[in-house]
């Protein structure tokens, strides 16, 4: 079993920045992709950014140029640096990790951007 602990959410004004982190622990043999998803009220959960074990990244069009995903494999940790935040970025952000072909989700962390 793998546990994910997220941190870094909060309330920020528009054009501000936040950094999310997610650390995996437990019965980890190998971690493949790590990523961040978000879900706003009344909307479906969507991919924000994803990073492979080799460092290849993928971003939603809405966050390209503003958000940066990174990971530290030795610490089983993935980060999401969010700059130039907009009110439409307001959502619960979830970490997702793939380990041994199993998907694991974090509990979610609230990000609120005020205008």
C-alpha cells in the first residue's frame, strides 16, 4: 500500500504563487508517473500536469507557461510550482502516483485564488 501526503495549498491573491508538494510512502517498489489533477466545484477532475520517471512532462493548456511540475525520485516527492495564479485555478488539487501498475490518489489540498 502506498500513502500520499500533500501540502502547500491555501488562499492566494490573483497573480500570486503557491507550491504544492506530495510525498509517497509505504510499500513502494517503484514509482512511475507522478502527477497533479484538480477538481473545481461542479466540474470533472482534470489533469494539470504529469511527469514520468524519466522526467518527461505534460501540462494542461490552461497552465502552460505558469505551472511547473518536478520530482525528486530519491524522496518519492513531486512538486507543482504555480505562478501567475488566476481565480479559475481555484480547485481541490490531487496528487496521483502510479506504482507497480496501481494508481494512488492523495486526499487533496484546496487552492483558492481571489480576484
